[in-house]
C-alpha cells in the first residue's frame, strides 16, 4: 500500500482507508494520544504502566488490524516488541473516527 493508506484484513476481506498518522510512537503527540500517553504510558499525572501506540499493526489470527490507538498493560507486555507488527491483542483500542475524505 502507498504510505498514505492503511490496509486491514477483517474476516478475509480487505479494507483500505486513509492513514491518520504515520508513526507508532510519536515524538510529539497531539490530541487524544497526548492525553493518554502522558498519564498512562509515561506516568505523568496518572497511573503509568501502559504502552500506548498510534496506529499499531496487529496480526491477530487471520486478521490484520490497524486501530487508531491501542494500549497494552506493561504487566502483560513488559517490553515493547521491535518488529513491524504485534501479535499480542491489546488491552484497549480506540478508533477516533477523525478521517476526512
């Protein structure tokens, strides 16, 4: 897929949408990701203990999914995998529905 598109495979069907952001761990997050990353991921003003990722590629069984945001408790995933995709289902996902055609 071109870089500006995201492809997902759900129940054997291919879905294509415009990409909202391009990176998994933004250096300067904004909006909802910043609201979540500081308290939950970094522990600034919140509980910490989470990995919050922007548009992670998830390979779950036969599906390939790319949610807008996803979170894993560090108790379940102590280290952030370095591969191109993750196979461990997240503890939390969010679709922001901010795409504009």
